[in-house]
C-alpha cells in the first residue's frame, strides 16, 4: 500500500519536474526530498490540524539548498490543504521584484 507521504512526493516531483532523493532524511549526503532545477524541496504531509516550522528546521533546509546551488522550499500538506513555503527574499526574486 502506498503511503500518503509517498503520493505527496510523487505529485510534487511531477509538478516541479524534479527527481526524488533516494534515502532522503536518513543520510547527511542525501538532502531534501526532491531536487528540481531551481529548488531543493522538503516534503511534509500531516493529518493533524497544524504543522510547525522552526527556525532551526528552515536553516537546515536553507543550508542544504545553498550547498546544492538551489533555493530552499518546503511543500507541506496539512490534511487536504497544500502549501509551499519559500523565503520572502527568494519569492521576491522569483517575482522579479528584487
């Protein structure tokens, strides 16, 4: 049986045109869940009513993205709500406003 997080990663990968990182989360040498041309993506899926992002978690993802020459992104599904989190500075750059 396919798990929810596996479906989330598969859908995110298809949307972003990226590749799944084998063993992500269990090896320091395999950061992020998905690598696309522009982003290193950490995918999270929860059935709970909320999901917390700490500064430490974001800093870890941002540092991993920096070393892979990509922008950090979190793709989070809270129940059936899909969200994408990027740093404001990166978002403004994407919009061409910076």
